[in-house]
């Protein structure tokens, strides 16, 4: 298979994580990187291939290894918790010892990091049926730990479990004001990894962008 244009290997994840750690300097960034403008998202949506979803046969979350280890005893989950929280402090093991988190999906807040999940904006199961079934394990690991695109976000456990592997035709954040941003993130991740969208998904993304 021909690798997607921005897809090389899991080493990119490590270098992105290192850059993130350096840029944080102990201060939370509060949102994923690389969110396109609505105009950019519209252009990217027009370039996506519309096709029926493939089969879930053979799918297993373990085929998308996460959370990858990084520098300073950190893993991907811990880096996202630090990035997306407010006034986050961490211990020597990189796990947050203090901080506050706000879930963009449903408006929930917590000072307990265990109550927040790291959501894959494009779920692993959806990625599988839209192209990732043909990837290598290393490629799927890079996707599941991508810190350079808006693919990972800290949200409430309830919203993450409610979403599961659904696409925007099946699930959308309950905070309607976030629909524009959510659609933009979804589109740019699918565009980066050259994943397909089905017809209902495409229509839902168009409707969400119309709220921008």
C-alpha cells in the first residue's frame, strides 16, 4: 500500500511528543493542535473520498497500540491530560497530581484526571472501516497516538463512552457550540490519513460546518 502523504512511522509520534513537552513548560495549552479554520475544513471535506464503510471483521483495539511511551516517564495519555488541563501539576511518573479539566463535548468539569478519558476524535473502529484495516501495526500506532493533529482530546468519561466508535451521523457533542470545531477536527484527521467518509457522515459534517 502507498503510505498517506503525512504518514511515515511511529517515530513521528515520539518527536511530536518531545516538542509538545518542551513547548508546554508546565502550562496547559487547552486544546488540540492543528484545528483548521472552517474554510480550510470545507476544502478538506470536499477532497475526502465518499465510500461505504468496510467490514469490522478482524478489528481489535489492540491493533492500534496506545498509549505510547515518551520522554520523562510520560505516555500519550498523560501528555494530553497535561496539555488539555488547567494549572496541571505532575509527579515524577508524569501522572497529574493537580489540575482542572473541562470537557468540550458536554461541559463537564473535574479536578480528578481519572474521571477524564482521552478521546480519539476519529475513533479507532471508525478508522478501521474507513481505511486503517489496510495499515501496518506501526501505522495504526502512530494514528492512535498522534499529538500533532487534533486527533486526541481530554473529555469526560461519560461523553467518551457515549460516543464509542460512532461517526458524526450517529453521535455529536451535546454542547452544540462545539459542533463546528468538532467537525473541523474530524475532517482534518480523516484528510491527513486519507480515510474515507460514508454518505451520512459527509452530510452530517456539512451540517455541522454550517454552524460555524
